[in-house]
């Protein structure tokens, strides 16, 4: 057996022929849209709960000039008045990085991903947040952006700044490792045990790829796992907290943006 295709013919330093700016240029041409920058700070909301809450409360406005073929971009204002962009329901590593590429090509400066996650190591009772220090690369997208390695890591200075702010916020937040998988319904007993033995706190679907992208593109990305469940192993699982967890998630986003 030869080298598996996910590792073969990869050169993470080589430029891509297909660039996000080209895709967005043609999308704008087809949709007759002028270029407009996205907010400097944007959020990925894979579950879509934050977007739905903001829309229900009348706080979110759809950005009519967002040219992406696959998503809607909404904007909303934090309590301090700063405008933020948010994209909901971009689930999984390939989708999250596709959107991240387009956001940074549209002049985003900081991307925060807040994704629900399963508990691996029982350090607290869910729900709580884990600011992801490093993510186990058990997905495919990261291998197109970085040479093979076990983990993709957050940029240390960004993580340190955000972690200090989060610790002072009074929210239920800690820092630790996650496991990024492409196949949530193949989280086997053996795989979970191996992750737990490594000290991994949570399992999610985007962080490893987003961190590999961030390092390759010198982009500022922070990934947060909102640990809300024990993978359905108990009764009354997947309880996120007040307003489906969005109250605390929005408070945390505000703390991090103001750090």
C-alpha cells in the first residue's frame, strides 16, 4: 500500500491555483455586487444557535453584499457598540475553512469560532467553554495547509491574551486541547479512550483545520469548544444553558473582542 492520498502530493508552501479572491470576484460579477469589507471581527457559529437568537431578537442584519455562494453573513452590534460579522451553520473542517478563506479575503482581521463539542475528559459538568490551545488533526483539511503533525496549535500570544480576558470574565471557561474529527458518528470507545489518555478535553469538527489555515495564512483565529454533551450517553444531554447557550456565548465573544 502506498501513501494515502490525504498525505500524498502535498506541498503546504505552494500557492493555490484557485484563490478565494477569484471566487468572490466572479460571484460579485454574477450577482452585480460591489466589493465591501466584512467587519474586522467575525464569528463562525456552526450550530447556528447564536445567529437564530440574534435574528429572533431583531439584532442581526443580513449583509446583502456578502457574495458567498454557500452562506449568509449577518452583522450585529455588541453591547459596547462594535459591529461584528457572523456566519451560521458552517459545520465541519472543509466548510469552516472555506468560509474563513472568504472572510479573510474580504478584510476580516480576527475570526472566532464557537462550536458545540462533546466532553472527552470529565473536568467539569457541562455546559462550559474550552479555549482550544491545540487540536488533534483527525480530519483532512489541515493536511492541505500544514505538513503532517499530530496537532494544530493556536497562535500563542493571541491565545494568552484571550485566555487572560476569559479568566477574568467570571464565565465558565478553561483552556485545553481538543480532538477534531470529520466523522462524529465514528467516535468509538477506543478512539475516545485514546483521546482521554492524551489529556484531550473535548471533541469537535473544525479547530484543527482552522488553526492550520491560520498558521499558513498568518491569520488571527481563535477556536472555542462549547462543551454541551457527553455524546448522548446520558439522559437530558445536549443542554447548552440559557437561551440554548447563546447568552453565555455572546458574553464571551464580547469579552474576547474587547481583550
